[in-house]
C-alpha cells in the first residue's frame, strides 16, 4: 500500500515532467507582463499563488490594462476557469471519498495538467486504492506548481529591466494565440472561436470587457450546438 | 492601469476564491454526482469561447503601436496561429511568434 503510494507519486512526477518546458516560460511571461502592466511584484505573486490559473491571470491582466470595471475583470476571468468545474466533476468519482481537507487541497491543485494526466491514469487503472490515486495526482502537481511560482517571480524581477524595443506588449496576444491554436480540435471548437472573434469585434464599442462576456456566451452556445449537430449527423 | 491597491488585492482574492470554488465544486460534494450533458457540452468550449474574442482586438489595434494596425505584429500573430495549428505545441507557437515579431521589426525598420 505505502509502496504503491510512493511509486505512484514518482510516476505522476515523471509523467508531469514534459509540462515543465511549458510552465517555465509561461510563468516568466506572466511575471514580465504583470510588472510591465504596472502591478507590483507582490501583486504579481498574489495572482500566481492565490489564483494559479495562467489563462485566467493573463485575461485579468489584459482587461486591467484596458481599465475595465473590476466586476467585469472578475467575471471574465472566472468564465475562463469554468472548464475546471468539468475537471472537478470528472475527478469526483475517483477522489471524492477523501477527507474534506484533502479534497480542498486537491481542488487547489486541480489545474489543466494535473487533471489531464490523472484522468488518463484513472481511466487506465480505475481500481487502484484512493491513496494511490491521490499520490499520483500530487506527484504531477509537486514540481509544476512550485516552478509556476518561482518563475513568475523571476519574470517579475526581470520584467522591469526590459526596454520597450522588445515589444513586450505583444507577449500577451502571442501567448493567447499559442494557447488557442492547439485547442482548435474539432469543427465545433473552430466555429466557437470564430463566433467569439466576430461578436467581440462587433461589440468593441461597449464598455471594456462587456462585449467579450457576450461574445463568450454566444461562442459557447455555437460550440455546443455544432457538437449536437455533428452527433446527430453521425447517428 | 488605474486601480487602487485595495481594488487590485480585492480582485486577486475574489478571483482566488471564485477559482477555488469552481475547482472544488464537484469534489466538494460527497459522492459522484454527474453534471448534466448539456452543461458539460457548454463547458467544453469555455477557453476557445473567451480567448479568441480577447485577442482579436489586440492583434488588429495593438497598444504597442499606439492602436494603429502594425504589419510586424500581424505577421507575428499569423505565424503563432499557423505554427500552433500545425504542431499543436504552445511553446513552438510562442517561439514562432517571437521570432517573426523581432524578424519583421528588424526587416521593416
């Protein structure tokens, strides 16, 4: 039992290693972009440690540079994170029997990488004991989350020293595009993305961020409806 | 950026609590309650529903060039998207975008 926990922890850690090369530059970029936008190093670290969600942090940062109302910044960032309710639902059958405090810790570390790898692992071996499943999940989180904090700090400290010729204003759009492109997996994802662009541009005259929330709602509906339509056609 | 220190920290804490509650939601409720299919179907599209709409105006009217369309930034955006689509790799896409941006800025002066 203890042995399977220990080996599962190391296996999770090993499986998570490839994500290090994604997390480190992404963290540096958030640190740089955050200080460039005018946040203090403590505030940049606050985002990274309290929120721990790269895409939502970049979203909030962008809307803050546009001086959007705080309630709109909050709502948009949380919409970006809504996908994690889906992760929580998928993990609940496997980890839901853990004590309350452990589930709270697991929830804090329930990010794209820990969810994705754990889902694959639990599908592969659904009958392992609870302790072994938790060990695997925490093994994935163990290197990734501390590196996320550390390299955000490195970026925040370095950021203030980088001159404007480096066009760092464009680091945020490039990061977003680089996150979107690999996510365009199906026709439904592509149509959702196009809807988001068209509606957001059409509503660009609304107060900062408001058009984006409407665009996101429209895009989610288009994605879901396209998926339904594709399923019916296949049936 | 024009927020008071209090507003920024309030935002950080509210985002942290909101994000935690989203992550905790179903893990928090004991037992394996399943989300209805129609909810899952919408949640699947949240990242691609928000990020493209956020990024489109930034590409068309970038802040760094004072809001005027800028060929170097447009080329960088196109390269990022194409390499991201071709390789499915976020890091490869970021590198392609950065190289194109600096390359185009150098060539176009």
